[in-house]
C-alpha cells in the first residue's frame, strides 16, 4: 500500500503567523518526500524536499519536519504571507519506482489573510 | 529556459470522442510524466516516458495511452471519452537522475459533456 494523505482540505492563517500543513503516509519504505505549491491556472511548483535520513530540512521561510516513527511530515511556513495562499501537495516517489512516479496527497488549500 | 508547455490549455469534448493532448518538456529533460487532477482525488499518476519508452504506468484503463518522440515531446490520448474523464491533465518533465523533482506545465483542462 502506498498512500500519502493530507487530511485537512483547507487552512486559514493570519499574515505573519505560522502555517503548519500536515501529511501522513502509509508505507515505511518511502525514502524521500516533496512539497509542491499550486496556484490556480498554473501547474504545481516544487517547494522543498526531505530525505528519510533527515528529520528536518529548512529553506528560508519553509521548513519540513519528518517523523518516521509516526509516518508523518509537516511543512511549516514562518512568517506566512498573503502570496503563500495556494494549494499545497505533499508527495513521495513510488517505492517501486524506476523513475518519475510520484504519489501525491489530496492537497491542502492555504489561505493567508492580511 | 522555457518551461513545460502544454497544448491546448482548454478543451471541450463529447462523450465517446477521443482527444490528444501535447506536452513539450524543458530543454534537456528526457523524462515526461502525466498526471490527472480531479477535485478530491489530488494528482494521480498516469504514466511516465523516458527516451521514447514507457517506464511507469498508473492504474488507469487502456483508454488512456501515451507516447514520446525522439525530441522528448510527449502526447497522451484518451479514447472513448467518459464524463468522469473531465479533469486537469498535467505534464511534468525532469532531468535524468533527478526524476523526483518534476517541473509541471500549466495543464490542459478537459471537459467532457
């Protein structure tokens, strides 16, 4: 079973505060995770990734945390800005992957209010 | 560098018809993947092509097919369209050895009536 789940379809946050987007997965053999951001009428854009050998990866305002024992990862955005309003997808390469098959969660729509 | 381009951007078809969508990857990218996005289902993997060969395939019926040309451009075809095929079809390309980090095009919005 290879599933990536985002159980919160939407999240609303005030500008300047922290946004925390969550993602759970079912297969402990996933060894790499990615976050993509999608604006309306555009394709998803790569945001940040993390290897399973790490528990944290940081890039500017974006930090991804990985808890392997809980099969859970989260994306933190600090501080949140109105331009961060978008749909965020977490994804993982298929464990049977020979190439570019990504398994995506259903997405969480983030709204950052001024 | 130009990004991934997809044509057409919007398409309206009738049930039973067939459709062909086109994707031009970023120059130098040889892997092209296709995804279907529908509300509530997220992005679902259709197939991936690398050097004109299908390398991975998702769980879609045989009505969905694709191909890749020697210049890495790719097409996908859906035959005998059903209402449930209405979706955003996204194409993504990646560099050899970096297939996890995919660059997506804007998608083709297909509506089946």
